[in-house]
């Protein structure tokens, strides 16, 4: 296979799955580690990809600007399983925050079908859904950030400062097993952080692809979180870290 053909294949793989490890690319291409590293170096210089430790992102993902629509179609089975388990943590009468991530959206849709709940959100797509009678849906103020379809900014943060949530469901762009969840954009990070701080129980939602991925802005420490709901099969080391911070791990089957 010629170099240009391999490089086009790499870009094609990243359209289907925006994050891939180097070892996955070696298997997909049937190429040696040295060959894959050369191809990745060429694509990175051309601005077509974004390299991380042990992996590679599409250029869109590396800059944090991958569209909401594309993210919503990624890892669908995992997101549905995570949402089902997460929604089961909510009791009648609870006040719940649901953030603007695509996995959180699926949690929110399930909650809107239940009575005796109050749901606060900065998710524009969730605000377009219709709750059943007896379920209150409350929009935060703020400016719409187009890439994430999220309400952000000082008005959103001011709203958050007035509210206390029984539960907060927050998504993430990546997880550093040692340090905690991180994201790519300051405005959304500030809302996530406020939700975590203003909740009795903070729940992180993360599919398997987020573990070990790096993003520049950490919005919470493990000590700030109470639960992680994921399809990721955590290593003994990861489990030990979560346990040391008293974070409950809920592993779902997709």
C-alpha cells in the first residue's frame, strides 16, 4: 500500500471514530509501528490530525470543534446503556442538572418521560424536547455555543449559583485516570464545574473512548465526583484510584 493510500485510510477511519490508538491503526492498516508513525507525522504537519500520547484525533476533535451532530452518532449503544443506568439513580422529587453533552442528552430524554422531577439544563437540544405532565424543564440563561449547542457564559454561571441540585449529570471530552475529567472549552468547563460544586451527588458520564484521552481544561477532581457511569472496563489501577477518592463505578453492558 502506498503512503498516500494509507494516509487517506487513516483520515477515513477518523471520520468514523474520531479517536484511535496507534496500535489500532497498525492493525487496521496492516502496517508496522514505524510506518504508522511516519504517516501520522506527515498528517500532523499538514494539520489533518492531532496527536496525543499513544493515539490520534481528527483535527476537528483536537481543536474541540467536532459538531454536536457527529458526536451524537458516535458510540450510540454505549451512550444508551450509560443513560439507562444513570437515569436509574434519580428518585421522584429530585432536582436534576443535565449538561449539554450527547450522553447527558440521552439521560435527559429518559428523565423527561418521568413525573415529579425538575430538570435544569444548558442543553439546547434537550430544551427542544417535551416533558410529560408533572415534569418541569428549566433552561439556564446564557449564550449559545454553536459547536456544543450549549448555553454558557456569565448568565449561565449566575443561574447555577442560585440552584442546588440533588444530582448533576456531566459529560467529558477525556479522562486522565490520575487527575480526573477534562474538556476542550472554557465556557462549558465553567458550567460543568458549577454543576458539580452545586450538587449533592455529581455523576460523570463517559464512554470507553474517553478514558486515557487528554483535553486541555480539567473541570473537576476525582474528589469532587460521587459516581462514574461508563462502559469502560477499568483496570485495577483505575479502580484503585476511584476507590481511594470514594467514587462509585457503574460499568454498563452495551
